[in-house]
């Protein structure tokens, strides 16, 4: 079900590049936020939780609008970037930013759940054995939380791939630069190009389905047999 | 290389406020659940932070809140053994033990791993994962891992309580052996009185965050300084008491006067006797004239494989309330000899077995 030859393939590559980059950013940011959050308790952290989860519940158009205000020519970050000689709005990085912000809550939530599940006594044992906090994280917490972190990564990737509203607000529809698959679908339908729309829809469904079922298979295949001598 | 601990830590229920010093060798720490035993170990290991205090190990100050010294757990060189082993499930035994030997060369690390495994009788497990070995082996590996970093003190938090009876006695023998060669301060937290007694010459009893007793085990068992300590060390029989003369007391809850072997110097609040030291007069009559001997009736009994616990009412027959004053523990052979005798029996609380406790 490939798109017709006349169709431009760029939305696929833009979508994949955007999603991969956004997922990597989300992975690092989500892990950092989750680790930070795990060590703290109190009212302030609840507010942080709320802020971290907002992009999950707000309409993507609202997220996109806020990002536009923040990064636009008159926005605080936008001015700073302009001073540095860069504009983000309506460029490829904007698709990455929009996708990363929208996918972040999924990564944050799953990473936190996975890190919380790690037996704190193992981390303490590592500390009494002389490990620095970085080693405790890298060699004990992260490997033990890895299944959850990987699940979060895949969910984030799938979410980034499907991002439409915020991307349209912040990055617009510039074919070959910011037009991702969802945006290509929208504009194909709008210009009555049903063949392209159906083809891109099929591509999107195929990628997401493969990812999600792969994730499901993988988490079940990795049962209690993990960490046993084979 | 003594370990000196003076700490105060506020907890939701009470304040942990302990001061003691432990020399080389094992020190058993007893106390009711929630007395602060585990918290004490965690403070020494650096996993919890006391509100105030000082911890000195040999010539190193691990904590001094006044001088704002707080050595992080990773630099304390204090080995900690957890009740549930806390082995890293994703690393094999060799890697678990090698975890603390990160700075050594590979060859040196492997040599050390082999060496501690030999010392803990766990040779040959290097390539196995924790979930593939038994609980007893896991605790041996955890001990090996703690010893591998050559800690300057060893903290053991109920190391035997997750093991079944058989593995427990094997692991106890292992600890005994380890304590013989590892002559550094070793704090052993346990619920099991006999285990504490067998493994450590000195005992510390914690009660609601305070040191209730500290000293040689024989002394603490023979003359517990308070009802709390007597109870923690397994004593079952107490009565409120007051002194009548230098060595006679009136036991209010047992409604009798008793001669004691100790010379009473301080005001007496309680008297106690251990269940296995309660004796029964052989003759069934005329015993009442002997000292510290009283008629008693059996309220109920409960059996263990080799012994029987008798719940006794002193001086009067039991009523429907089921009240009893004394718990006596006798071996089954002895029980067989006098179980058929008519009630009342005559119980003897020998002056040497009684101990008095001040307010």
C-alpha cells in the first residue's frame, strides 16, 4: 500500500527523524525528571508532577499555542534564540519540540513507576558498597527499571509519531521540512487527495501497531526467566 | 578499633537517643519490634541522617553534627547485611561481590571474590544468579559481598530471620566463624534471644529508642535492670514488689512474701523469675512451710516438642476468668512424673532464681 509514485516520500522521513529525535530528548529528560522526583517529597513536588503531566491532558492545540507564545519572535525564549541568531518556529526543530513536549508525560510517568518499583534496599546496598550516586543509577536503578523505561520509550515514540495539533501550531505545514505524516494526511484530505490520505493513514497505523504489539510481546516474553544463567 | 555512637534521631513514634561504644567483636542488639534497632544500624551505615550526634569508627569521624561532618554512606566502609539479602538480581554472584571492588584490576578483583567465597563456604557459585541459589546461599553471598570491601565495621540486620530452621543453624555457624576471624565492631540485630546469646558476648537492649541495658550477656540475663529488659530477654513472670527487709520482699501480684538472694539496696519496684527456673516441690504436702514455696493450681498448659508451659494460679484454685500468675516451663519427662498428682502442687521460687528490679 505504498503511496503513488507521484507522492512525495518526505513526510515519512520527517516523521521518523522527528520522532526518533524527540524520543531521545524525552528519554533523557523524562529519566532525569523521574529520578529527581523520586528523591523528593512534599507539596512543591506535586506541582511539578502536575506541570509534567499537563501536556497529556491539554488539547495539543493549547500546548502548541503556548509553545508558540514561548518560542515566537516576541516570546521570552524566542527573543533569546533570535539574539543567538536562530528562529525555531516553523522549522524542523519545531516539530521535534512539539513532539517531545507532548510525549514527555508518557515517558515521565512510566519511568517514575519503573524506578519506584526498584527495591530501595538494593540502592542502599550499592551505596554501602562504595558506589557513587551515578553508579547507583547506572548500574543498579536503571538496569532494574529498564523494562519500564523501554516501555515508556516506545510509548513516547508512538505518541511523537502521532503528534498533529501542537506540531501544526508551532511548525506549520512546510512540505519537505515540517510536514510530518499526520500533517500530510490532514492536508491531503483537505485537497481531496484521498489516495494519499489513505496510504499515509495505513503507514501510520502499520508503524504504530508494529511498535505497540512488539512492546507487548517483548514485555511478556521477558518473564521471570530474566537474569538466570542460560 | 572501637565504634562510638552518640545519636539522636526524631522518629514519628519516639526519639532514637542512644549512646554506646562497641569494641571489636560482636555486639547483639535486642529489642521489641519498632524499638529502633534497624534505624540505629541505618544511621551508622549512613543511610539515615540523625538530627544530632557523633559517630566515630576507629580514628575516622563518620558523623559530627556540631562540626558539620557527615561522611556519605559510600565512604564509610561499613558493611551492611540486610534481612532479605538485597543481592542485585541482574548480576551474578561474582559480579555482586565484585561490585564494591570496582577500583581493583580485574585479576585482583577475581582473586578477592574467590577468597571471600571460600571464607563464606560458597565457592563455585560465581556464575550463578541470585534467583538460582537458595536463601542460605544468598545470605552467604551477601555476607561475602559485605566482607569483600574489607569494612571497618559490620552491621547485620536480622540476617537469619528469613531462613528456615535448618539453613538458619548453618548460617549461624557461618556467622560464628566469621566473627572469630573478623575482629572488628559487629552489630547484630535480632529478635531471637537465643541467637543473640549464642553469637555475641555482649548485648545491647533497646527500648523505645533508648539503651535499656548494655553489658556482658550473662549479666543481662541474670540480673536484667528493668522489666522491659527482662521481657526482651524472654522473662515471662513479673510482679510488682516492695522491700520489707534487706532480703525479703512483698510481691503484690503474687500475694506472697519472698526471700531473695540479692541484698536489696535500692527501692524495689518489680520482682521476676524465668519460666524454666520455677521449681516444683517433690512432696505433695507440707511443702508450704518451706521458704518461697506456695500451693498452686494448674489453669492450662501448652506443649512444644520437648517442653511444656504450665500456667499456674498461686494460692487459690482457678476461676472462670482464666487468670494465672506464673508461667513455668518444664521438660516433658519431669511433667510426666508429676502430672497425675492431685492439686494443689507446690511451686518453689528459689531465692537465687529471683531477681529484683528498681523503678
